[in-house]
C-alpha cells in the first residue's frame, strides 16, 4: 500500500464511517475501512433477505447494517461515503452535512490517494470508447494502465498496487462528479447534450456537475474539449491549465482537427497524425473519440502507437457491436445509446437506411432533434418501451417526414420488437438496436439489455 493511501485510511481508524449503498463498487471500500479499524455503518435500501452473500460476510467482519426504505434516516457518522446514485441534495444528505458530517465518495478518495497520473473522461456520449482508446494507446506505448470508475473495476482498492509511473484512466459520470473537489491531471470532455434530466433538476445542474472534472485543476494540468460543441467550448476561459481542443469543422488554437480525411496536430506547419480511413471503428463519432484520445495522450505515447490502435481496435461491447450476419442481414447492438444524441451518432455510421429498434425508459429528455435524423437514416422504425410515443411524435412532426417513410411499427414487448425488426429485413439490410432511451423500464442496465438483444438475435 502506498504511503498516501496508508495515511488516508489510518486517519479513519476509530472513526464512525457511513457507506451509503452497498453495491459492488462500495464493498471493497468497506473491506479497506474495516481492515483499518473504522467503525463502519453500511446503509442500503435492500431488505436483509435481498442482500448478497458478500454483504453478509462483511457483516460478520464487523459491518453494521441499516437497511430498508428508511436506510438514510438518523445516520450518525464522522465521514459519509456517498454512492453515485444518491443525489447530494437529497434532504437526508443535506441534513448529514448540516450536522457536521464530512461527505465524500469512493472516487473522491481515489483521487486523494492515487500515486500516479490520472486521466479522466466525461461527457454525454463517447465516454467509454474514449476512455478505452486512451488506455489502449497507453498500453501500446508500454505503460502500466489502470482502467475504472464508471466502467471496469473500483480503483480505490487497487491504488495500493499502483506505482508513480503508471497511468489511471477513469471514466466519470455526472453523478460521480456532482460533489467532486479534485480534478485529474488530464480532463477530457467529449461533448455535452441533454441527458439524465430524470435525476438532475435541470440542464444547468447537469453541466455544472460535468465541469467539476476540470474546475479543480491547476496551471500544470490539461483539459481536452470538443471545439464543435457549444457548451464544452464555452469552458475555455475557465480553464486554469493547458487547453487542447479537437474539431471536425475548424482548426483550434491548440489540439487536433480533421481536414481532408486526415487528423492533424495543430502547429506551423500542422503534423499529420492519422488517416481517417485507418480507423477500424465505423462512424464519424469514433473519429471524434480518437481525436479526444489523441489530445489526452499528448506527450505520453507516439503517433505510431495511435495508428496501431486505430488499425486494430475493434470497439467496445454494446457500442455499434456487430452481433451476427444472418441471411445477408447485419445485426448491430448499440444498447449503450441511452440518449438521442448517441442514437444520432449511430445512425450516421451507416451509408444506407437501416431498420432501427428504439425506445425504453423515459429520462425526460427531448426527442425533437432525433426525429429528422430517423427520417433521413431509417427505413423501418420499430418502437418499444415508455418513450415509444415520444419518438413516434418526433418523427411524425419532423419537417422532412412523409407518411410511411419510415414505416413505424410498435411492439410492447422488447423481444417481440427484435423479432419484428428481423422479419422486416431483407438481404443487405442493417438492423440496429439503438434505443435513444435508458434501459430501466425492463433491464437493470444497458449491458443486460444489450445481452438480451444479442441472445435473441442468435436464437433467430
């Protein structure tokens, strides 16, 4: 265990520590706290008969439990670890802070104890792919890389194994960032568009949460911003460190840009980094993901490392993932697309009109801009889930809509929607699940939804 990590947990010895939420990411934290002599209270909305064996094992090791609907009531502690799913302004959490409890999180603690460079990525779309690209490029460059945060493993328990020469590449959600008071050495914002408005009170709160990824930086740090996104470009004057921007439309002052099918590094003269045609992943949004990653690894990897990954990296599961070719029809799983902007990017990845399966849990975000895109890129639209009426309305109200183009079908059952889409397909067609909606109406998360899609496609 590194010295910073040892000091952090030793300072909690004998203290009363409450861990709010006993999901997978917080359980290693509980183990560390117990091992360092903290008095740990685990609070979770689950009832005892719903607890997994690992939590009951932690109880045997000294974890106290407060369970059920009132799990946040009357919590008393010196330090409280908030799980990302809990809004910091929830009344019970506000009351805890009012009573003098220190509010933190597993990710905040990781930033305090991590001994190596942290590169963190956030945004509305492209977070996971960009995070993965950065990690793959750094691995190709010979670095020891730790990947986690909103994807992969919890990083706090691994911090003791990290060395100063390593790099931690972290994906951060707005929920993790809402009350963060530390920023990484390199912060990346892929883009920002309305998202998660079922949790955030408004767009302003959502943007403010994302901004925490760079607002606590110092002069020696770097922030990577999307020059083409109005919101992220507006952050430039607030940045304390170096600003690198990436663009498909113009030449930023510093950073990289796409011109004539080539990604260039800004300078006099500009430096050629990568041909767009060398990128194995389909879609212009993946060109943007590569440009963001290139900025993030500046000085840490060579252009040849970047080119090698571009030519060979096949993508991340559930992100325009080719599942199967059956009777000349290609089936793609884009279950990660839980917002309209993400689905728009997926639609633009193909040079033909496709069969689209969309709809799901309603996050209370607008679909107006998605309607015209569906008309332009979809020949058959199969809708399912709570957002089906909203997506249908957005399509039928689009200025470019002609009745019957696209054909719109609805299925109440998710699995029936897949089979209906398959029946509508002819040889040469593309069928893609890209819901533009969250999964929570039927599935625990987008991964479970994507796996259900893949299994059903394989059974066709």
